């Protein structure tokens, strides 16, 4: 399909095997997931727990299906000054791994104070422990140092604001952007997590267009989001309730988002990442819906742009 910009559409394996909620999708195999991705026309994926971690073997497996590894989500504890050096050492190992895999981006997300992923907190935490001033300063320092590790390998660090973490709300996203160097810390633009955190997705895209270097597209079911807010559900409960879905199946209007991406001449990865219970939302069916919707939306944006240029 002819397009106005060279967008590269991939899909994360989390639709099949959930990394945040153990047990969801465990019956899926690496080969089945990759075969279904390729069959539907996706050209990339992200590292998930079902994939082997040995680079030569994983490279061969991905090449078998014509799939590239776009990146990997790396959780950090940079906000803890006492752990900063050890966290950077661990981060450097993932940078080396992704570089060997041919990836050009490393996804960073701060887990310190998060409701589910901070190993220092008790199991079952249902609230986010907000960062202190010292925590924000340490996080910014860690991201700058981590980004330099990426740059040394010709890679970019992209920060993933995320529900249930200390960079979740619109104010927190803005603060992180203010505290970090645009030349070092880029932004992973995630439509679903933007809306969850109270940021209009298009407004966020407009505001930080120059810092966005990677895109996750997911949709949100408005009625479930309302329930999540009213009942103050934690992130995992929200996912199981059906908060997220694939583009075109929720309340987000993606047409203006893709028009803006076209205007930006964005030519990076666009990754479908819609966490759902695979027993309820059949992964292949929803991945197929997403691909059809994205192809149609991009085609419409292209056609409208051509018509405007032609003056028709």
C-alpha cells in the first residue's frame, strides 16, 4: 500500500502472552505468535517473555518469519540514588543486547514507586508512591546517563510514561520532559497511556512532536475507563476489566493522530500494543482488526493529503 511516509507497523507479543500479568496466554508458543504476526502483515515486534534471549538463535527465528525486533521495555529504578549505579549497569547489558539484535531504540520506564513492579515494595500494592524531589533528580540523572550509553551504540533512549507508575499523569509527563535534555531523552508516544493519565492523546502529540521517536498505538474503552476512575482500580485490574483494546475498537480518534504523524514526517516504528486477556479477546482476531483499521486510516490520510495538494 502506498503511504505518505514510511511508517513501519509492528505488534507487541503482549496481545498473546502478557508480561505484566503472569498466567495470561502461557499456552501460546513463540512460533505460533511470530507466524500469526507475519501472516497478518506486521513487520516487527518487541521483546516479550515468550521469546528466547540468545541473540543468534532469536535472530534466526525472527528472520524465519520476516520479523524485526524493534525494541524492549526495560524497567528501571533510577529514582533510587542508592541503586543508580547498579541499575545503570543492568541497563547497559540490555543496550548491548538490543544493539546486537539490530534494534535502534531502548524503551525505559521507571518502576520506582510503581504499584505493581517496584521490587522494594510489598506484594499487592495498589497505589503509586509519588517521587520526592530527590527521586525526580535521581531519575533525570539516570535517564541522562542511560541515554548516553544508548548514543554510544548509535541508539536512542525513549521514555515510556505508563499507568501505575510515577510518570503517569499529564503533570508528571510534563515534569519529566522539563527535567530531561531533549537531545538525550526521547519520548515513546503511547495513545492509551496518555488518555489513561489524563492527557488528550492528540494534545500530547502536538506538544512533544519534536521529542517523539517511537509510537505505541492502543485504544481505550471509555466505559471501562470511567469504571476504573470511579472504582480506583489498580492497573492490572483495569487491564483484566478490558480497559485497553486495539486501535479502532475504542474511543480514540486515530485519524488526526496519523495526520499529525504525517505532518511530522514521522518514519519510525508504530507498534500495536493492546493489553487484553487473550482468553476473552482472541489475539489473532484483534491483531487482524488492528492491522485492517491502521491500513485504512493511513490510506485515508494519504488520499486526503493528495487531494488537498491537487486542489480537488
